C-alpha cells in the first residue's frame, strides 16, 4: 500500500485547519478589537455580521482560529462605516458572528 497519498491528504487537511484564511486589509490594520467595558467614550456607528466556514470535510474547525478570522473580517468592515473599533456583539454560531462598530478615536470630530 502506497502511503504517500495518505500523508499528502493528512498534511493538506492539517494545514487547512492551521492556516488563517482571512487576510487583514490595510485599513483593517488600524481597527482595534475591544471589550464592551472599554468603549465608554465611543460613538456607535453600526454593526457587521461576518462569517467563515465552521467545518471542513465535516470536521469542526478550531474556535480560536475562527475567532481570529472573524475579528479580522470585522476589522476589515469597520472602515466602511467610519469606525476604528469593533466589539463582539454575539457568540460564534455556525461560523457567523456579529460585531458592533464604534468610532473611539476623536468621536466628537464627526458631530462638529
């Protein structure tokens, strides 16, 4: 029995689970991820619901990896609403999560 195809299949499956698939955009790099108690002086700009695959070949993906990817997608979405901060608004469910988007750096500048 030739084990090379089996090893290649195992290795490719492992790397699919280990790799982060959601790249961070240039604008997303400037967006912070905070906790609800850290946004007291911020202005809410809206919300974004983002999603990633929660299973690959019927196997559930690592929650921490999914969380990082979802945060990256939310950070990428924040500049579209003139936000600079995201806060998780829901738990991950079926690979999907909602984030509130806030403007925390000089939030009063928009009301002038």
